[in-house]
C-alpha cells in the first residue's frame, strides 16, 4: 500500500480494476507500480488445473474485463489507459504494460458507479420480458459483438442445455479439484473464493454439496446410487434457467484466436454486464456449455470419462443447432441469463489493494 499511497490516481484506477469479475473469483492478476503514469499487470491463467479455463480463454476474457474497468476508472479522472501486451510474455503469464494519458473522452464514465455494485446473481429473476429499449441498449453496448436472445419458449431449449452441461460438470472427476476449492462455506462474502450463499442453492442442497465436495468418492457414490446431480441441477440450472427474462449468447463475427482477441472481447462483455447493471438487470454467466463444446470441437481431451465425452458431443450438436444460422460454436464468446430483480445479497468480494499491488 505504501507504493500506492504516493499515487492517488493509480490507487483510484486500480481500485476500479480490482472489482472485475473473473471465473470463480480467481482474480488472475497482480499489479506492479512503475511510476505515477505507468504500471504493469501480471496475469496468470489456470489452464493447468482448472477445466473451465480452456487454453486460458476464461482468464484472458477476465483480463479484458479488468482493462475495461481500468479504462472507465481512468476516464473518471480525465485520463485514458494505453495498454500493450509484452510480446515476450507467455499467454499463460501475460504481462500488460499500462500507460496513463490525459484525455477528454468521457465515453462509458456513466458506467463507473456500477463497477463495484455489479455482481453475479444466480437466483431466480422475474420472467417479465426485457423492454425493447433495454434490449437495444444492451445490444448497442456490446458492439461489435452480436447478441442472440432466447425468450419465451426458447428458454426451455437453453435451460435444457444448461442442465445437460451441468450433468457433465458435476460428474467429471477433472472438475472436482476446482469445485472443492472455490467455495467458502457458511459465508455471505468471500474475498478470494465464492461464498456458498451466492450459489443460489437451498440449505439442504448446500449441505449436501458441502458434504460431497470433501471427497471425490462421496460424489461418485451419490451420483451413482442416489441421483446426486438432480437436486443441484434442478436448483442451480432448471429453476433459475426458467425464471429469467431471457438467455443470451454473445458472439464475434470471426472466432477469437489469440489472447488479444479474448482481451478485446472481455472489454465488450464488461460493457454489456455494466450496462445491464445500469438498467437494474440481473445477470448470471452460464459458460460451461460453451467451454465443453469448444473442447469437443478442438478435439482436446478434458475428461477421461467416456460417457461424458459422448454427452459432450450431444451438447455440442444441440448448441450448434440453437445458434444456427447466426454463428458457429467457435464464434461464441459468452453465454448467460438476464432478468429484472433484486441484486444478490451474498457475493464474492475481492483481495485488498495491498494484496494485489506491489
Ligand atoms: C469469463 C467468466 C466466466 C464465468 N462463468 C460463470 C459461469 O459459468 N457460471 C456462473 O455462475 N458464474 C460465472 N462467472 C462469474 C464468476 O464466478 C464471478 O464473476 C466471480 O465469482 C466474482 O463474483 P462477482 O461477479 O459477483 O463479483 C464467470 C465470470 C467470468 C469473468
């Protein structure tokens, strides 16, 4: 903190950045101050141990979200950020150099108040449809990415997709290490994990998950003999899936290829998410179907479970059908659900500035 206390502007800007959402609240970044106008972001991805971080894409999207927050934060001070990815740094440990410049550009500064208040809501929303104005507002916010909306009866198909991908998520041993380490039990808030109360499950299901996630053999037993995935899938996927105004898929005209494409997409995803918050629209990402389908299409083995590889093929075909003729699975950047409702009372908070900055 001593370094930052000399640079109040950097402190403000990085504090906005700190609130960026990341997969499972992993916050895959640290900051190194250079001087009053320069700092570096040291990113890291989780592909080695987290099945949801296919080739680091989820972490790279999150880095883009972080940059968008930094950019909006800088604009509130009459500055802009110029970023440069260090060419020699690896995609697994990207280093991004940030330079501040004076600027009169106030685009998106109206989103600044929503940076700390925006949060995932995994519970049921109102089923009232989004107004045409709100939909247009969201579509405009995310350009040049495009939006496919699923509303009314269409939501049954996407809910089924969420349900099927949860079937894979909850039964592959490769996801166990992640699931068993990312939840902070008996908590409303968590600085570096997800508090169990933000998951949206009932008390009984939460207790069941807490018991099962202590040991893979328990999960295996519950799944095999007691249909263990049904309760969590009904509570975490079917009910919230149906109780939404709409589901959405964000896609790019061309499939993102490298870390820069994912970073740029992440910036746009955050504009969409903050614009939803601005309109009082709740949002939950639902990215696992996209991730499993992309593993499948790229022929990258992600599980030893043959049954789940078969299930993944079916899931991929269903997803491809749902988005045809708009785009291909490779072009998808983000999937989620939205609706009007009250913000979540339990949420992930963040590591403190002095834990993130040196
Ligand atoms: C790239 C990305 C993918 C995510 N995927 C999911 C998801 O599939 N399901 C979900 O419930 N949350 C998902 N999240 C939300 C994170 O878990 C959440 O942002 C993080 O725990 C911090 O919480 P907060 O956004 O409430 O501050 C995702 C977030 C990001 C940035």
